[in-house]
């Protein structure tokens, strides 16, 4: 799929805080250099999926005449949407204020010996907002939808965001490694989208990536960022 690709900086430079956070998580998880196009694409997909989860959970909460989204509502959002359900078993959500364990899915593109199973607890509630890595993004999405989340629900959403970033990066790293690449690029994230998402959700994700890449290129052209080392982008 042909998409505009903004220049990259192996250092974060003036990269927006949200993208710097995603890039750091991807780099820690894969031990690879990460192109800016890959970071922008991953961020777009994570925001899209979180938005879909929040919208579904909001609908469930409204039917129960509840003002806040809880982990139970998030679980129902997965269960009531076939395309979310297709990824929900990767990031299952419990109903008692914390989330159940989740294991990275077996990649259809990677040999079994290349896969290291990882099990993590999701959505542990915390009194400290500092524990919410993606809190700013989640708050913005909640405001956009005109809803609120309980502290436990907010923690589950934050944990899901972490799992989504790690899942996308993990699948992309497998593809990049198999291609003999040292830099995880946009095409690798696009490959992970094809592996992890289904149907309309996949199409929406590709559209969101195209739109976000276009907007990021416009911001860069307007001088809102100062990317360097453009040659590192997409070493395909």
C-alpha cells in the first residue's frame, strides 16, 4: 500500500510527546531502530482501536444508565463487536476492576521458534495517574466521545494501549527481521495490521494511517518538527 512517509529521526528530536512515548516502547520491546513512519502509523492504529473500544463501552454503559465506563463495559465492547472480538482474545479484559492475563498471539508470518510467549496482567488500578503511560491520549479520546471512565476502566484502557503498541511492534519486528532489516519501518507496521486486524477494522486502520501520515508530513513541512537522518526511513 502506497502511503506518504515523513522523514525520520533515530533520535526523538522535536517529536510530539505521544509519538516519543510510543517510539520508546517500540524500541524497548524490539531492540531495533524505529522509523518515524512506523511510529506515526502505530500511533494512528492504537488511537483508532481505543476509540472503537471506548465507543462500544460507552454504548453498554448508556444502556445500563451508568455515567462511567468500567472494565465490565470494556469487556462487553469486545464481546459485542465481531472485529474487536477477533483481537479481544489477545487482550482479554476481566470484569472485576482488573484485567485477565493476555498472551501475544502466534504470528502467522513467523516460525514458531521465533516466538517468545509473554504473559502480562492488564488494567491493575492505580491511585497515581503517573502510572498511566497513555493517559493523555485516553483522556482526549474520552472527551471526544463525551464520556468518562472509572479509575479501573481508565487503567484497563491504558493497559490495552500498551498491549496494542507492543503487539503491533512485535509482529512488525518479526517481519522486519525475516526481511533482514535493522530498522522497523512503515511497511512492517502495515504488515502487522494485516496480521492482527480483520475486515472493516483493518480497512479503517489503513485509512487512519494514511491520514495521520499526511497530517504529519504537513506538520513537518510547516516546521513544527525538526526531523533528521531521513535516510534511515524505510530501508526496504
